[in-house]
C-alpha cells in the first residue's frame, strides 16, 4: 500500500477554506492532485470553488488517437460540501447546432443554454468525454478521471485565459445529458475506465481489494488507524485483504 502525495494547486476560482480535509490556506487553492505512482491510468483530485469554473469540454479517446497532442478524459464528481444554491452544469437544455454553440460561446449566452443541476453533499455526477460542463461556486468535490488534463474552454467569464473554440466544437456533444447518478447500493458510478463504490467504516471492516486489479481508497470523511480524510492510498494488484478501523467514509476506485 502506498499513500499518494497531495499536490496543492492555486486557481483564480479556488478557496482559502480547505477544512476539514486540510488546514485553511493563505492562497486560493482550487485543486489537490494525488501523485506518486508512475503510469497510473486514473487521477484523483479534490476541488474547492469560490467562483464559477470555465465552460469547457474534454476530448474522447478516439479524438486523442487522431490528435496525438491530447488524451481522452471522462470524469465523475462526488460532492463533499456545497453552499446553498451551489450548482454544476452538464450538457445543454436542448439540442443545438455547432454554429449556435459557437455564437453563444462568443456572446457569453452559452451559460444560460447549459443544463444546471442543484448540487448537495453526497451527490454524484458522471461527465463523459465530449459533455460540455461547468462547475459553480461554493463547492468541494472529489473528482475521479482518466489521467489527462486536456481542457478545451468555450467561455471563461472574461478571464484572460485562452479559449479553444475550434477544438471544443470538434469534440462536443450538443444535446442534453443526464449527469446526475442514482446510486445502486454502494455503487456510485461505473464506466469502462473506472468503478466507484462508497465504503462506510464504523468500527472495523475487513476489506478485500478487487482481484488482480489496483484499487484507490479515497478518504472523504472521518479518520481511522490507517487513513484519514483528505488522503488517497494506492493498493497494488494482488494485495491481500486487510482491516480498516475507525469512523470514516471512503470511495473505492478500481478498473472494471
């Protein structure tokens, strides 16, 4: 077992309030990445927002195979904390044409064309590559994704950052998408790249890692003898079963 190393990254839309996962910060931290295992196909992040993120989209694997300067990125978000009225956007309210989306991106009207979902602690949203999306203010999220940070921005609220309209329109889906996930027991999300289950520990639980596959254990609440909230542990393929002891909530992530 290996505890991954957190990397704290400043963002203009980030927050100084990182508690209870981490001590509060003097600078605006938007993302915490977890690293330390070479060639790990999945990336875990914690996100903290006080402003809206850009309206953006990520390419899929097929596009990435043709354009060798990028990689596909399908992701999911699990909401850890949300201020009243916090929202995320995924997909459009109705089917649009590429021309309509380009014009709306240039005018700023694209924000109003998106489907916005209320976000509350415990909610899970699945965002396949190609789904135009945005994250609102007042949220703390756990993001699980393909190991890529290729982002094409369509609209950025006037911030002085590059937009990528041609690339974004080439990879975007232009209709609605039902991003909110309904848990099936402990299973929060499942796709060809990852499965995510919620684990609750109240005392001691004998945990068996998935057979022949790696696992990521993400502690999102509480603490125990091995792991505490804000930590991510890598369990190598073939690892033996072990006991988790304490009072905590975890996300178990593995490849199907």
